[in-house]
């Protein structure tokens, strides 16, 4: 079985972000990975603003390394669930 190649263009990333933002309504989105560069953020925001009104536009941020923040988020969610179970 052969692997399919996925085209990670700035336009595709922006449109994907628009779809997710319209469903989840996040206040902030962190983009990371080998296909995204810090200089792409401004282009992505410009494309997104064609589809998402400014007042609903999430803050878009680039982060090269996300592991620490991801683990902290999992920890805080676990702690919240644990405390809710105690109460």
C-alpha cells in the first residue's frame, strides 16, 4: 500500500482553519509542524478574514515546539476532572 502525499499549502491550511474555527469557535489557534512557518501566519490570517468576520476570528499563533504546552493542557484538564469528581 502506498502513502498518499498531502499538499500543505498556505491556502489549504487557512481553509482548514476556517472550517474548524466555524465549528469550534476558538479564541486562539496554535499552528505547528513542518509545513508551517512563522512568516505564513500573516498570509493565513488574511485568507481566513475572507471567510470569518474579524469579531469571530481566532488569534493565530505559530509555535515550533508544542510538547510542553500540550502536556500542561492535558495535566490541567485531568486536574479539573479529578477535582470535579471530588466535589
